[in-house]
C-alpha cells in the first residue's frame, strides 16, 4: 500500500485547501486627502481603512478621487491615479501636454504642476531620502535645499522646455509610434512629444508608420548636427526604408545578439562638453539634457578642485566625460584611470582621450577591475554609477584609498543616500551637495555630492 504524501503544516492548518486569492482592488475608487510627495512621481494617501495609496497626477494637500490601478486586498500599498480633483492645490495647472493624464503617456510625472512647484517637490524627495537612508539633514549635507534648473529651462507655468535629446518611441501593432503608458507595455500613440528636443522633433518620427518595429530610438546630438535612429525590429521583421525629414544615420538592434549594428551612416554621434568633442557610439550613454554634461562637469570640477600632478579615478566613466575634464586639469604630471564595463563605451573613451598620454581606460566592472589594479592611494575620485548606485563593497574600497575629495554623481537620490551612509562608515563626510533639475516634467533629478575625510577641517 502506497503512503500518502505528507502534508505541510500550512496545508494541515488550512484543511489542505489552498488559500483563496486576494481580491483585486483595481478600479476601486477612494476619496482621499493627499499627503506628502514620495520618491517615484507620486504622492502618499490612505484609504479610510488605512491602506497606503501611491497616487499619481495629484499634489500634496489636494482632495481627490483616486482610482486603483494596481493592488489587492491586504497588499502593503496600492497604486492609483487621481481621476477627479475635488480640492486643487495652488500649484496645479492644466497639463500642457494633451497625452498626459491618468491612463495616458507615462513619460512625465509632473505636467500638472507649476515648474517651481516641481522643483520644490523634487527637493522634498531628496531631503526625505537623505534623512531616511543616510540620517543627514540638508544642512549636514551642505545643501541649501535648492533644486537648480538648467540654463534656459526656467519657463512660465503652462510652458514646457524641450530638452530630451534621446527619445525611445514604442511602436504599436499598427506601426504607430508613441510612448508607453505608466508601468505598462501598452503604447500611447502621439503626434508630438513636448519634452523632446528640437533636433528629435524635426525628424518626424511620429508622422510616419513603422511596420514590424518594436521601438524606434531617436538621438539628436547637441555638439554637432549628427542625428541617429536606432531600430529594434520585432522577431522576423524586415527593416523599413528610413526616410525622415532630416538626414540621419541608421542602426539596428540585432535579434540574436542584442548588439547595435550599423545599417548606414556614422555608427556614432559627436557630442561636446567642457571644450572637447566626444564620440558616442551605438546608442551609448550620454547625458540626455543638452546642458547636462557641461553643468555636471562644472559642478564636479568646482567641488574637487584638481591640482597639477594629481592621480584621479573616473569610475563608471562611459565615453570619458569626467576623465577628459580631469586630464585637462591634472596636467602632464598627473594621471587618470577610467573604468567602464561597456565594450563600445571603452573604445569610444580611448578614442576620445587618445591625446592624453597619462589617461588609461580599463574595461570591466568597477568592483572587479579596481582591486586588480593594485592602486592603494589616489588624490581624487569621480564616480557616476548607474541608477542602482555603487553599493557597500565598492564604497568600502573607495573609502580605503585616502582620496582628498570624492565626487559622487547620482541620478537616483535613494541610491545616493544609501551610499553616502556607507561612505560615512568609511570615514567620509559630505562637504557639499548640489541638486539639478535636468529632467523637467519628470520625477528625476541629478545630484553631485562632494565628500572629504571626516577629520578634515572645513
């Protein structure tokens, strides 16, 4: 006689019946008072039962009807859209973009807020992350709480700066270009993106059809007239003939290897910052706001104050933006080591900095390459990690190198705050923090923190 399978304790307690699934609350509506802004482009509210709501398309202090877009009974929190504004904030405006709003394009978070209010909200998020994750007040971080707009972006309410020099359009089943809806693969077809830079808009991506394509990325360099389109075909689809309103080079993403391959034209665009021209190939990373590269280089160099003869590190160096700026300033007696994981970015960095004899670029992950170099002491460090940040292990290693100053460039305030806590554990303090609004209408910011040894006199 075969033995019956042994029941788990959970099955025994439940009488061997699986627990019923929690009921979805999607579509449920709640009238709520909206609380503070939270990291991610939404505000916090609570249902009458005390369940947390992350509500988009609203502002602190408003009373709204919030419709649940994600979540179920018993969930730690629900996501929702404000579908009716009962008591509007004085900072609310009519969204300038016709594709913005609940269930529409997810590219922007704050179209419904005055520009000054957007920057205040971003400042509140940065302050909250610093306090919660690093235990730092703005004063302790050397920050006055200001979120600075880029030059030319300070526009009146109802106007939108056209800043995005790289736009990836999604393509729907009918071949229409658009942008994805918030937390969705669904495509919102558009005829114009208001935050797209003029060089992107003039290509006319939205005015033609893209049969068989999954995405179309448009790049408009700010350091030259170079324009590039990167096509990602759906499986088995053939590339269309690309005829746009301006001359472009065309690249494609390979179906098998995921690499970016040249179809025709230059396989790179030329960007310019800090008086130098940089080659950026195969859709490689470059700051998306036309003023961002110069703004960040200036902030980093003002914070580090490089000296002739310094030894410097540029980590996550991309195509060599900060390495080039450092090399210019440390002179022939100084040296710069850049570390970057992307093979094509390393090729570009080596090309871009070939005129500096004492600049070396190594390929690989920072946490792998840096210990291999045998470097045990440096004067200056720049790190510009991806959104996830550098992490504890890397920060511990950097803290051991006795750098006079460290510049941390961050696109995510949560990752920055966490890593600043690790640097504090390693004996460093924040000397200054500057926050820049280089992504208007979205919840994103760019931060530059300058650190120094904690025992150093101010």
